[in-house]
C-alpha cells in the first residue's frame, strides 16, 4: 500500500477531501494545484498556472480545470466537481472516486458502473506543461471520454468574469487546438496523443466559488470560459495522454514524454522521501540565474527565506551542486548590497538587517556539511566582506555599537522575520538590540575568524576574535535575564519580556555566547511554553498579546501572524539545541517531536508542510500550501540525526 493513500470513504466526503491539496511545480515557477478531488477551492488553484513576464511579475491561471465525462450507451457521467453560488456542488464527480494515492504520481481511480478509469498527472520539469494520462482499466462496452477545459487567463490574485473582450478564436493543431483569450498572454496548446474530435461549444460557466478565498475575506466568485470539448473512444487497457502547455508538441511524443517524467520523479514512499520531493518544488531557474522560492503558491524568492532554507533543501539531501548554483546568484545580490548598487537579480528584501548574517550562517552550514577548505575557497572572501561591511557602518539599518552589539531601527517598519504590519506599523516592533540578529553577529565574527585563520590571515582573524570577545559578554548582559531566558529585543530602555522562540537561534548556533547551562535553561523554558505537536509557537500563551488562531480577514490574520502561531522551521533550532544540550540522550525526545509533523504528509497540501499552524488545538495548518523554511528545517535535523541513525 502506498505511503500516501486515501480511500473512497474520505474522497467522497467533501468536508474531509476538499481541505487536502495537491501541488506540482517546475523550475520556471509554474505550478499545477488543486484539491485531491480536483475541485478548486482557491483562486490560486489551476491545472496550468504559469509566469507571464510580459505582463507582470506574478503567476497566471491559464487552464483552471479539466472536466472528464465518461459516455456509455448514450449516458453521460461527469467526473468533475465545482462549487457554485450558494455552496452548491455540481457536477458531483467525487462520488465516483474509489481511491487516490501518490507514490510516484498522484493517481485517482474512478468507477462508473462497469467502467474503471485511472487518472495520473505529472507536471513537466523544464517546460510549462501539465500531462494527464487516462487508462481504462475495465469496461464492458464501448466507452467514450470527453475532456472539457475551463479557461481563466488571469492573474492569480484576481477573479475573472464573463466579458466581451475574451477571444473565442482557436486554431487546430496536431490532435488538438490552441487558443488565447487575451492579448499579451501566451497561446495555450491543448493536445491529445490520439485522433479526437474537438466540438466547439463556447460557454461561460458563471458563479464558480472558491471556499478558501471566501473564508479569508477575498473575492471568491468568478466565471470561467469553456470553448468546447475533446471527444474520443478509449478501449480497455488503453492509455491516452492529454497535454496542456504554452508550446506545441508532436502528439505522438506525449506518451514517451509522460513515461520520461514518470521515471525522473522520486517516489513518495516515506516521510523523508516526501520532504525531498517537496524540497525540489522550491527550485527556480530563470534568465540563467538559480533561486529558491520561499513557498507556494504566492511567494517569490525572499532573501532571508532563501539563506535559511538553502542548506536543508540542498546540502541535507546531498545536492551540493544546487547549493553552489544558488549561491552564485546570491553572491551577485550580496555584492550589490555591499557596493551600493541596484539589485541585478530577482531576490527580494536583501536590505533587511539580518539577511547578510543569515548568508554567513548559510555558508557555515556548507563548511560543516561539505568541506571547510571548499568553504574558504568559494566563500571565504564573501564572509569577510560581509563582516567588514557591517563593521564599517555602511549597512543602511545595522549599526555596530561601542559594546560590540549591533542595533537596528524597526519601530516604523518590520525588519525581522516577524514582519506583519497593521495600518502601516509593525505588529511586533522589534527594534534596537534584537536577540537573533546579535546572536548571528557573534556567530559571524567567530566563523569569519576561523576562515581567516585557515587562510593564514592571522592579524585579521585576531581583530575579528577581539571584537567577538567584546560582543559575547555584551550579549549576555543585554539579553540574559534573571528568569533564565533571553529578552526578545531591547530598544532605548524598552525591554521586551515576551517569551518568543528567537532565543533558540542563539542557543543552536555553532558559536554561541551562552554556556551549556544557560542554553539548557532557555531550552527548558521554550519546551514548557512554546512547544506544540506541530513545532514552536511564536509567542508564549503566558505573554501579553497571545493570539494563536490565524483566521478571519486580512487584518485579523496579520494581528495573529506572529502572536502565538506555530512555525515549524523554528523546530530546527529547537532540536539542534536539544542535541547540543542533551547529546545522545535527547534523541528519543527529537523522535517524538517529529510525529506531529509526519502526519501532516496526509493533511493540507499532500507530501509537504504548510507555512504555519494555529497555536492552540487542533493546530490547524494555515497560510501558504508549501513553505521552504519548514521543509528545510526538518531535512536539516534529519541530516544531523543521520550521524546517529540510518535515515
């Protein structure tokens, strides 16, 4: 039995099946996403969602969905599912589903009387193309299959409606058609690897609703254009491949292409294999540059997310070359910042005060997991240039103070990863001395001194070590309080006593200003007040402002974003601290901490981890469907554990 399998009972219960989503991506940033019953519940859902750089910097839904209809003896059985105005579902194709499983590819089995039909989907790795293979497993009489495409041709952030400007024109291509609803968009090629009839029957299907958007307070109702349908007979044992892409393909190559894509996909046969597959979904290559996307379906490449995620998404699964390719692109952005130039690559938020320090941390992971010698050769100068850039006072929002700590201005705009804002101001105005920024600064100084020593640049190394010798005691003086945990930030006399997880970054770093005893006290307090089955809370329930449910309209969600919600990526630093404090005796505890995350492989977005969870039971998954930092953190911890276990 497959690791990811859903039976008839679950699939036919929309209350249970609609919240479960399936995501497929490629390296261009395009994706295919829907619920496991192929009923779209978000405006971001679609069978073919692609970037259209000629229009803007966003993705666009070209092919929203594809309804299959089985025809036997003149009777029609529609396998599609849509929600219309008033919460009415029509047709009710989910009632024909017998099972859905995902080993290599997501596979759904339908049964209509004596007809048993298998549907498999794959998203092409290097082209914007969705492939769907239909196999007739059983039938007792002549069977016809109709495929009815629902077109949107819109930005993912808006809904579309019936309009006179939409073109109904189409042209016949090899076993299919091509069409384009609006100028500026690419043509959509829909083809079948078998001779078929396209019946032109243009209609707008009005009032389709997206439940997730309705829950979030966004526009949730739209109209979709259906140009007609493809029709062909299918024999018992026969497989037919449908393709939708932005370029034409020879239809007789579709079966071979599908088989090739099947072969290169890694089976999702375990928790770890699911996470490896999820890691690949964040790969992004455009204009000869290589990036890591922060998440799907709406995130771009954000600098902080990229540096935090990169070691887990690459080094932890022995994909060193991809780490190096991403760092080649990141290097350009780093020097654009250092040298005061406009960014030459598409990495967002590079100017945030902690980003360059996370870049040093990222390189440090390369040094430990690959080779210190290679780290010196490839990235030694980058680390030193970052440290000198900050020391020289050239960063626009990171100031080296006389006590060796660095300060930042975060009262007017959010500058750390806790970046939600309300009415133009940070919900959490982390400013002045910020705990993880200064922990990363101390770590960067010590790591830079280590690399300089390896290059026999002893005088420079000594200068760096001396500054670290000043920074370390100042860190404890400012942040370590009498209750045994670390203050979150201290700003001109204002002290944030809130118990937050950012202190775990300080305890987990290779170079930490804290002693083992001090780390243990921090770890124990975080265990008591922040730990949940899904990871670490962003705020203790005992602290003021605790708001753990990420629901409601946009403002309500922003107010809760970092006020008690759970962020699994922080678990990486928590579990690394556990190993530093408790050594091998902490292994069983770490194993137990993974249980709550492994069950997520079958919830929410199948085979990956969402952006965050509510901080109170039942700890519902929220936010983005798949989040790079969360996947990376678990893979990084598993790599560390591989020293003790055979994963």
